[in-house]
């Protein structure tokens, strides 16, 4: 069982048939359309949670929950796994420390690390949840085994523990909606890993492509109409960007609303200097308030006269990846457009602003991930902007 891949930016917008990247209007608004034809059993029944967790005893390791003090050793373990498995990234200490910051994670019950006789970490596991889920309740499995300790049954036992704990967390959620146990893997993951996942009932459900664009090419200039303008990211507009994101992704497969805490989490590599927002300086507030698609939080912000972000490009800088890739790049983490503003080149303008900022700081490429299973033609749009595929990853899941 190798380290779980860095999760792709599954919230990255796809494109519609227009020239503007948007979340797919053609995509279904529910993740488990098959459940629409028959009522769901109670989540406690579907989750089939065991009363006790299976023991992890393989490999002569000592097991205990992870703690924040493990971050440096966990960083070493994760990056040595990534190197052995030829993964296209390496993590920073900030990224690993970020694992321990969310209040919704309970490491005492939802994590394990395995130490050898010398006290060196040789395996790890984390079962994560997303407490704000309203359409599909999810658990995410992360973990891995150092290559020096593979072939001893550790990965099999560790995954059994994770799946069991994931089922317990789903049952405890009490949410009577579709449920999912999820993990991610690079396309280059060892075949034995894929077979292990399949033996546990996981199937590849979504496929993601990492794309890059040579910044030596000219970046398009995009003129926006009316009262729309591109502005640099600022803390003052961060909450407005969150509301825009939740509106943009309501109809996107696999996306769930972001709370303020989850929106702010995981920003150790966030690059505000490369991030841009599109605001509407004179929105038709009456029309938006009358639109049944306008969510309550946005409606409250409009009534309060707060700024309206209608599109966004949020970027990250992953310096640890530069030597692995062999080039420097700026990474677009999130790109989106509010539903009511699609077809107005909003996302193209934000993306172009990001690319210009990457280039100004000497980056060689712009990079992003995109969900290739979305039916709205995202690859065609990004190809038209000069993006090319360089690697891929997959989401595996058990649907409940």
C-alpha cells in the first residue's frame, strides 16, 4: 500500500460548450443518481460498521495514533514513499502540519502510525471526514507503507482498519444520504496496490488529468463586459470567494459545500500573489435575490451590501515539486464561476491573470488538475489555451 496521492483539485471547474470554464451544467446535481430510483436504506445499515476495528499486527511494528510531533518523521516517510513510487510530487513540512489542524479530525481514533524497533515511522494511516457534506456523506482514506517494509502484510491490514473505521464514521454521521468511502492514487501506482483496492471492493470512479501550459506562449488578454473586473485576491474578499465557490459547484460531481473552516484549511502552500477574483461592482441584486438558485448565504450578503465575487482563480506554489518535475510552475488549485455569470469569459479572465502572475515570477509553466469524466468538454477548452496532459490520477470508492 503506497502513500495516498496528493488529492487532485476535484473542485477545479470544467468547461461548458461556451468558451468559459464552468462547472458542468450538464452534470447531474447528485453524486448517486442510481439511488433516485429506489429508497436508501438507513445509513447505519448501509455503512455496516463493525463493532470493533480489526487489529494491525503485521510487520513487527508498534502502532499508536499520530500526533502533531510526528510531522517531521511523517514528512520523511511520505516523501520516501513518493520517491519509491515515482509520484510527481513531494510534500513540505507545512503540508504535513496542516493534517493536524482541522477541528473535525480526531487523531486519537482516526489515525495510526507504525514504528520499527528504532522508533522510525514505517507506515501511517488517516481516516478523514467532511463534516459539511449535504449531498453525499464521505470518508477519505490516506496512508502508506515504506518500501522497505512492503510484502509483510502491513498494507492489507492497514487498509482493512481504515475501511472499518470509515464505515464507523459514516454510520455515526446519521446522515440519510448517499455515502462514499474514498481514496486516491496516481495512474503510476503499483499494480499490487490497484489489486489490493479491488479486493476490498473499491472501483475507479473518476479520472483526473494534470495539465501544464508553457508560459513562453503568449497569455491571452481577456476583456470583461459591464461591471465585471479582475482584482487580486485579498483577505477582505476571501469569504465572498467561498460563497462564489459554493454556488459554482452545487452542480459539480463530487463537490460539497465548504464551511468557513474547511475553506481556510490546507493553505500552507497557498499563493495569494498568484490568485485572482472577478467581482461585479454593480450586481443586479433584485434579480439575484429573486432567482431560486441563489443560496441563502449569498442572499444575506447581497442584502448586507457586501462585495459579490462571481469568479475566482486560487493558486498554490509547490516548490518541493520543482526538482521532481524538472521545471517550475504555478498551480491553479481552484477555478470557478457563479452559475448566473457563466458564458461571460469570467473564468478565462481569472485564469489568464493567474498565468500572467506565474510568468512574472519566473515560472516556466502553469499547471492544474481537471476531472476528465465530466461531460462538459473541459479538455477541449484547456487545450485551446495551450494546456497539455502530463500525468493522471484516479479516485477509487465504495459507494453505499
